[in-house]
C-alpha cells in the first residue's frame, strides 16, 4: 500500500468520522485540554468499554482533576469512584502512584515527552503516545487493538503485536497522518471494521481495502 493510497483512505475516513462516536480519550482531551485528565482517562480506558470509561471519568474528575486532589482521596474511595472499569482496584493504585510521581518529579505537571511518560509506573507505550498526541498535539503513533488490526488488514504493515505495529508505522506512515491516525481508526474499528465479521457492505473504503485476514464479513 502506497502513501498516496493511505492518504486517500484516511481522507475518506475523515469525511465519514463525524457520524461515528469519537474515542473517549479524544473527547476528554478536546473538552478539557488538560494533560493530567487525558492521562488518567487513558489509564481508565484500558480494557474497558468507552461508555464505562466515560461515566468513570466524569465521577472521578468531579472529585479530583489534579495530582494534589487525587492524592487526597483514599484508595478504597478511588476504587468506588472508578468502578466498574476493568481492573479498577489495580487502576486506583496506579492513579495514586502516577499522581505522587508527577508531584515529586515533575512539579505536578504531566511531561510532554514520550520517554519521560514511560518512566511513570503503569504507563505503557499506548498510553504515552496517546497523551503526547491528544494532550500535547505532538507527533506520535498510538497503537491499540483497532489500529493494529486495521493496519494489518489494509496490508500497510505485516506485524504480530501492537508494539511492532507502532515501529513499522513510524517507518511507512507519512508523518502528516500521525496525529489523526489513532482516533480515526479506533472510531472506524468500533463502528464498522470489527475484529470478526466487519461491516464491509457499509464501509466507505470497501472497494480499496484488500481485506487481508477477513474470513467472514457482513
């Protein structure tokens, strides 16, 4: 797949995207313009449906939206606020740990550097890249299961893990598309390009997609 083809696909998805639900972290970043809330919403969203994450972030940020405020909430109370997000007990401890680390090492501010973000316990490459791109609008490539699946389904990369997909995309995806690639493909993946039985009959780019690995579609 050529850069021109990728650009054409992204252009089409961009035109269709307003009719889809944007990823919750994108909405939080756009609404708050706050790197800390973006980071915490990323943590909450891991292995959790967007509607559950949205409700949890609303409850949590009504009580605390800064590292200092977060540290004043006991872990048990944090657990109740974010329940029923996936692994809520672990995430409550991670949120407190991140808040403490930010206060101690970064003056309560979220760093805008990928390597610095990765030093925060509980922050992986997906979360770090998402914070860099969504909160700071700096180039990065966040790869979740949707981005990994669709990039391989298009034949843009041929990889076996999200981490390998990120590195491959950094080589082949034109840099001008980095910021929008994740939110577009996540919304596309949630709406049409499902893991199994994607809605190819409704897909605006069906005629240009090689559908690699697709066994059954609708």
